[in-house]
């Protein structure tokens, strides 16, 4: 930076960090509707605590463009009025913020105790087999992403799968998950009922 | 102030109400290790090494976040505490690379010292260490224009993140990821871009953040001397310590190893800016003047002796009309130099002396966040306060007064211009008009006094080499009007002389001696004439420091001393000043 005194640093031999960064991405700005939504959410917090709206703002970004990019995080920082490092700090802390592109449907299979005991791993394996991906991967069509998550809070109806941070599909089994994928492919988001099955 | 009295290791201590147990222990020299606590940054409670046992509390407590209360009984040495603390150290060192032999912090590292004092002898960890950016120095990655970051060494105390958030007011550092994978990082690895970035090296308790300037340059024990002085980069007057490398006189290379801030509650707290910290290289740069220069008949400047230069000056100036002599003074000049110049002007110009001196300095806005708690002032000169005390500039926020001088010079009414600028090149502000006037003959004689070759010295007829601030004892008044002493750390190069002495020599050569034999006499004369002025009050009694062996600190890997030292090199009295070394002052000069 220009205000720093000139320093004879010698030959630069240092290198960049190997930290995996989110893509820079295309230029990003909230759509007017999302911007309005954000302001509405931010109004729930006291003005001096506007920074608290970072989490909902990041969710809004994911609604708008599926995953977080460098430009999107910079835009959130600007809109919220906090530093960009703070936004990256928050976004990297929580696993439900995606810094890599994901499919249209993100299928998150719980793998914590209750679900694991009820065979969540078979659900994951079946999902991966059906879609031809590894856990964490996205299928070739860019439609489905399979992820293993920690407790989703529906232990009494294990194993549970959450789709797009919103819709629970409970009491899953390898067979039921096949039906879910088929429904999603045929009916789209309409198949996402957020259903709460009762245990048979 | 309300006090509370409590017992710590069987000792009754009395501290101000609201003091934490850790602060009380540090104040009373009781050994408790700590990392995340820093007196300038406050309590975080994330490192967990300052564990102590407090009676009637069920578990061990982190002393940094327990406020001392009346009658509390604290034990820092019970077997329980010792074992728990060693356990925490074992965890801190699980992933620490222990590359102390190649780490810049080695020898002055709190992690090293406290681990020796409080940690286990060996680790029980059998697995490979987690690495972030590769092994060894390969892991040193770019962290902005001044810093390097090694994440493997980091112990996640978050001092750097809190410094940027709380002191710089610009949260550029965050903690990326979580738990085991946490790392200190800036947004998209763009690095820290702050005028306060150098302080991150100071607050880092391990070798994770190092400055590019000091990197691989010297080991702490290669800097055997350190002198407590002040920075003269701007009107803030930060208190600093200048570290001086061991170097025989004939060896090449620089002596100044680095500059670190020194605690002063009223001026700079624990911090300093990068401009002062890294901008000292000109002192030992290639542009330094080491001998007087006189312009010969063929137009070339030629190095000569002081006698010859002063004789040439007396010849040239003796022929000029003394009433037409004018002075351009940089606000980098100390009280002594301003006063001596004032006396010289009085002898030459007479009653109009004050109006014959134009004072110049630079003003530049520093890019800082509005929320910063450490503002770097715009005025890039240390002694505007002095210039005001001597009546050379006026007003609450005085402006440079070279404009009228410039008009006179450009009108060709000035017979000789004497430029005194003890600062780095260009510190006096724009003097290109004087250079132009000398070149086209409107200015018959240009005399330049200063430490570095500049456009002015290149155009001058006579050049007198002066000292940089770290080469002389001098006093300055900062923006608060506070009188501070800048002490000599190293010797000036070649024949360069202390600036007040050059002025005295010039006066003597012109046959109007000022009658001062030492800087102390100049200060006494200032006290006698201007003693009531707050900016110079007490100047005759000002104490100057001498380079003191830093070994007294480094040998004290005895954490008792180091606890104090970790307060960022603040004074460790009386050890530091007893064992002084004279840097070769001229005989007879009182210091």
C-alpha cells in the first residue's frame, strides 16, 4: 500500500496460502425483493446489532444463487456494514453455508447417533449409488447434492433427510429415498412436502 | 481508589477494585502464564493457561477472567494447578511445529518461555502434526504488505483479530473454519492492509505473525543493545525502543535492527504505526551524508573537511549582506536546534530574526478506520509544538510558514538561504522553489544542513552533514505539548555532527559565537529564556537514555522478568539502566 514506507524486502520468495477459497464468482447484488427481505429481517435487531443479520443475509444469498461466492460475501458485508473478514469468518464456521456450487436439491442426511443406529449410512449409500456421486458431491446434471450432516433435530423419526435447509423427510430408508428422488425428478419442488411421517 | 486485599500464594496483596487475579499477579511478580490476555487488548479467556486454584470455588479458574475480591485465597502453585497447566501446555504444543531454531520469535517467545517454565518435559503426542500450508518456512505465507503468517505456529489466542477489531477499528482478520481446523485469515487471503499492522507482530505470543522487515534479519540475542527513545515520524511522539545489532565498527550492514513500541499510557499506549516502525532505513541508507560538501569553481560538489567547509561558508556568507540571510527550518528540528538557529538568526539578521525563519513540514492523511483507537496524526513532523513555543509558527493548528520566505526568495531579495532539515528526505516540505531560484541565480547562496542527500543538498553551495534522530540526544514537544527526550542509540556516519553543534560552529566561523559547549548548555539556555513555556518546561533536567544491554532481558528467560517484558518491552527498572554503555560521546559533553 502506498502509505507504507518503502522497504527493501529483497526478492519475494513467499507464497500464497493453500487455504481453499470460495470462488470470486460473478458480480453480485441482492435482487430488490431480497434486499427488502433483508432489511425487514435486520429491522428485528437493534440498529447497533445489525451485524446479527449476517446469518439470514447469507441464507438469502444461497436462495438467490445456491452458494456463496467472494463477491457475494463482500456484498453482504457492505449491506450489513461489517467487515468482509467477519462475513467470511461466519460463513466458514457453519456447514450449511456452501462455498462451492451445489445442485438444485441439497439432500442432507443426518449421521448422528439416532439416525446412525437406524441405518442412515444405508440411506446415504443408496443415494450415492442412485446419483453416482460420493458424499459431498453433486451429480452430473447439477441437480442433486448429497451431504452428510450432524444432528438435524428429529431423532425420534430417524433417519432423517433435510432437503434445501427447509424440508424434512423423516423415517427414511433406502427404498423411501428412491421414491423421493423419483418424485423430485418428476414433480420438482412440489414433491417437497416437509412431511412429518408418523412411524408405522 | 477503592482497594481490595486478597491472598495469592500466601502473600497478602492489595490491588485496585476491579483488577483481575491475573493482573494482580503480574503487578506483584507472581508467575502465571498467559497468552490471550494482553494489557492493551483485554480479556478473552481462550488460551486457558492462566489456571489457578481459588478457595471455595469448585474447579480451577482462569485467572484472567476472575475479578479479585476481598479475602479471596488464590493458589498458583498447588499440584493440582501445576498438573492442569502442564496439560494445557501439552495441548497447545500438539500442533505447534517447535521450529524455534528457525523462528523469528525464538528467544523472545512467550510460548517457548512459559512452556519451559510450566509445561511438560516432553509431549505424548504420537501422531503427525496438522499442517496448514506445508511444513517449515514453506508455511510462511503472504499476510499483507508488511507481514508474514505461519498458521502452523498459531495457538489461536486471537490477539491479532482483537487488535484489529478493538484498536485499529478495522476488523480485517477473522477466524476461518472452526475447532481443529481454525485458522487466522483475512478475507480471501488479501492480507492485512493497515497502518498499524506492525503491532500484530508485537501482540502475537508465538512466531505466527512476523514482519517482513525483521524476518530472518537477526536473532534476539544478536541485538545486544536497546535504547529507549521516541519516534520522530509525526507529532504523536510515540515512545519506542530501538534495537541495535552487535556489529564491529568495520563490518558492513546496518546497526538498527528494528523498532518496537514502548508503553506510555499518555502517548501511545502499547502501540506505534508502521511508518515509524518500518520507515527508519533512511538512517543507514545510501543517501546519507558523511562529510561536508563544498561546491567548487567547476560546479561540482566536493567532499571536504569541516574546517574547509566552515571557512568556505564564512567566506561566502561574510561577503553577503547579513540582513538578507533567510532560514528555512524543518519542524523535524529539535528544541536545541530551533533555539540555536534562532540565536544564529539573531546574530545575523538582528531584530527581524523571527520573521527571517520559515518553518516547513509535511501533512498527509493516513488511511485509518473511523473507529480506530490509535490515530496517526496528519502532521509528519515531531516538533511543530517546539516551533510554536519558539514563536516561529502561530495558532492552535499552525500551518507551515515558508510561503512568505518563498515570495522573498523568488523576488530575488534574499542574499543567502540556510536550510536546516534533520528529517528524512523532503521532510521540510516542498523546497523546489529554492532549488529553482538557486539554479537561475535569483538566490545567490544556498546552504543546506541535514542528514541525507536531497534535491536541496544537490543544488546547494555548501552542505553540512547532520544527524538523524537516533544519532543524537534531543528534545521535542509532541501534539499534546508534552516534552520528550529522544536519546542517542548509534553514532552518526563519518564526519556528520550533531545539528545544534553545526549551528554553533557556523556561528563561531562567522565570528558571532553562540557560547554553548554542549547540548545540555543549550537546554539550560532554553530553560533560562523560555522556562515558563509548557512545551519546554523542565528541559534542563531532561534525562536521556543510553543503549542498555538487552541481555538483561534475554537472560531473564526467567519468566518473572519476562512477564513484565511481555508488557511489550516496557521499562524493566532498574536493571535496564544501571549497566549502561557510553556510545562514544565526545569527551566533556554532559548527558
